[in-house]
């Protein structure tokens, strides 16, 4: 405690606010002072427990969409959807797709399958490379990175809190919903340049046609993220230089409409809890079993006596006669349903 | 009338050069001659499926330059230019007319012929183009030099040769060029 602080006079410790408060309370400046005992300082942060949701055993990961996801989307689409192929000496040959300007060891040693023994590149090849990331200001954003205000909420289809059992059905339990909040992403436009390198124009034509067909569609892995990709023009180059091989290349630009949800520490510190649940409710119908001891017959008897049909009518009967237990019924057990069994026994 | 460089002199040069290249220096290459008549060319002037005659082993003088490495978005790439020099007499014996576009196999790499130099004239005379009968037996076209570059071609369709010689070129007589004699 601050009272028992062992203060070294050679190294005085400045008083903090708590010490100042204790000095003031102990000064005897008013009645009831000094205070003999007062609560210790609260070390607890201002925590709303409702916001604390465990992510243990959670199958929903923190939503993160990075630049690499965009790059992978293009690579996936080339590899698995467009699948560029050319005829080389009558054999259908897959065209390798690379990310531009890879490290030397990767380009020469790991990707040696498209090189000969001297290390000369064997065509056809396709590379793509990200050139720029431009922020889109014509779409919404999270308003403030220090205190994001706009969130997108989606509901998880299954939550373990709603495990189905008969009890939940019988009790009219309203299923609890699991929600996840994701901050509104930063919408960006990514620009990629890509080049197709072939031996022949006749090979190039087929590749251009297949890529152009995929323009203006959504590129990416269906299991992950897909982004709208646009290709406006293809620039063809055919060169024949002395002392070098014939060059047949086509350059084109891919414009990708992307969005970013970073994994940065400032985002994690400022974001609101990602996971939340709807209110868990269940409706209890209090069912009472009654047995008539005397008086008019209950249930659907053959007589014309007024027969209470439900719990409310039983209550009214009781109130109108002003006598408690006018029907002289006895509460036996809690039960289910509404039925009259015989003349003297009714179950609500 | 010319004093030196008669046919006997040229014959001596040829014999010495042939022995020097084939038996002493003995650096050999495989020559792949392009078969024009077997190759279909598209509208872009390219043949995705090229055909070559089966290779013939020829000795030559080889002037190798160092490999040059360049790098771009596709990664590092290598090129090498090599100059091969042959005795012209050897080509004539094989009925081989070398030209741009042929391939040469050397150290298990294919080199595509970029240019053909035929400019080493003994005594400055070429008897094939002598203007007067007095000089038709003097001098000689001595060598053929082919400048090449490292090619990307990795698979070839080969046409077999008959008798280890290239088919006769009979175009000057009105027939087909490089007609195969099966």
C-alpha cells in the first residue's frame, strides 16, 4: 500500500494522485475526517463483461484480408480457372505462371523446370506483378482508424450454444445467434502488370483469348476471397534481334477491385469485440395439475355447468367469487399440456 | 595469268586443313539442317512444329564467347554466342548448304544460326565466280563461318538421312529444292 511505501530519501518517489487523495482525507479539514478506513483504489479497468466472449474452440478466425490474398487470388485464377496451355511440338503444354522478379535462387533453382541445363528460360511463360495500391474514396470506410465506427455484421450459421435437444424444443427455447463483427474494409484498387512470353504468335493468340474472356469477372479461390478483375488492353510485341531468340510478348494490365482488413496491432487495439451473441431466451409455460375436491365438475362433462377451459378462466372463477380456492383444487405437480381426464381431474 | 594459288596449291591447303581440323583439333559438332519442305508455316511466318534432317557430325573450329546473363521479371536468363568455322569443302562433300535457321548441337546445347559468313578467299579469288577463263583455276573459297546463339528449342522433329548425305539440291535444274531420295 502507498502508506507503507519504503521511501528512500536519497531517491524520493513523486506522489501520485492516490497519495495526494490520502493526504487530503487524512488532513482533518472537515467533519468526519480523517477517515479511518476507505476503500482501496480500484485496480479494475472499466470492463463490460458482456463484451467478453471467449474465442476458445472458435472456428471463425479473425477476418484478415491482406495484399497477399489479392496476389494469391490472381495466381489461383491463372492456375486453376484460366489454365493457360499451348501446343508445343504437337503436345499440350501447361504455361507456368510466375510472380514477377522472384529471388534469384527461386527463379533459377526452384523453378528450374522451365530452364534448360544452361539455365536458359524455356518459353512459354506468364508473369504478373503488383504495381500499385490506390485507395478508393468513392466507397464507404470505417470513418476513423483510431476508433472505427462502421462494422459489417454477419451471422454464423451454426453455434455450439444451440445444440439441439428435446429439452430446448419443449421449453420453446429461442435459438441463440452468433454474430461476428468485421470492420468495414479499406477499399483499394490494385494494379498488376503481366506479360505473356511465347515462342509463337499462334500460341500467344490462344492465351490472350482465354485471359480476355475472363476479364471483368471475379478472380480468386471460391473458398476464400474473390475480387473483380478488369483487363482493358493487350499490347503485342514481336522482335527479332541479331544474336538472340525471337521474342513474342504481350503486356497487359489487370485492375483489381480489392479491399483490405489488416492484422495490425493498432487495428486490434481499437476494434470492438468481434464476436457477440443474441439474447438467449426460453419461454416457460407454467403448467399446473389440479384435482377437484368438491363443487361443479371440471372438464368437458355432459352437464351444463360452466367448465373452465384454461388457466385464465380458472383464475377468473376464483376472483369473481372472491374466495380463494373456490374450486377447491389442489396443486399436485407441474405438468404439460391441457386435458381433462374424467370429471374431477384436469391438467393444464 | 596468276602466278600463285592454282588448283594444286588450293588442294594442298584443303588437305592440310582437313587433317588439322578432323584429326588433330577434332572439335566436333552435330549439324541439324532445317527441312523446309516438311515444315508448315502459318500466317505469322512461324512454324510451331519444325522439322530437321537427322544430324551429321562435322569437325569445326569453335570460337566460344562467355555466357552473358540478363535479368528481368521472368528471372535471370542466359545467352551465349558461338562462332563455328567449317571447311567449305566438307560441306560440299556432304551436299550441305548451311543457312540461317539451322541448328548446331554443341555441349548438348542447341545453337541457332544467326548469320553465315563465307568470305575467306584464298589469294583473294573465288574460281566459282571467275570472270575470265585464265583465273578459273586459281584461288578458292575456303571456309564457312556460322555465328550462332543459344537457342530455346528443346525438342526437335527429325527427318532421317539416306546414305549419310543431305538430299541433292536440284532447284537450278527446275526441280524441287532439298528433295528427299528415299
